[in-house]
C-alpha cells in the first residue's frame, strides 16, 4: 500500500514558499544595499528570483549583498533553506516502504 503526502509535508512546503516571499520583500526594501547592475531587486519578479536562487543555495552571482545587514539576511535565508530541504526530504524518505 502506498502512503500519501501528509499534512506536515504540505505545511513545510507552504512555509518554504512563504519564506521565499518574505525574504523577497526584504530584498526589495533593502535593494540599495546590493550590487545589482540590472536593477532586478526593484521589481517583484527580480526579488523573488534572487530569493529562490538564495534559498536553494544556487547563487548565480549576478546580484550580491554589499552591506552587513544584507550579508546577514542572505546567510540566514541560506541556512533556513538548507534546514527546510532536510525536513521535507526526510518526510518524503519517511514515506518510502
């Protein structure tokens, strides 16, 4: 018998997306503290893009923090992102027979 995704995994995924959006809003507000040649952080799409790239620890390098407050935010989001991946992955592995 196959197990299905349980509510805790759905809530973790929801929280993951919510964290992406909250950090995107923070990056947009603090956009002057980033090296962003194209001005991507001044748009909602660009802020979400940077937040996703940061939380997945992909880090293209096209946008860089240049102040202690933004270094802290980026580091915090990366740590939270790694933790959530481990929690979600652990939940999915727990569903395996």
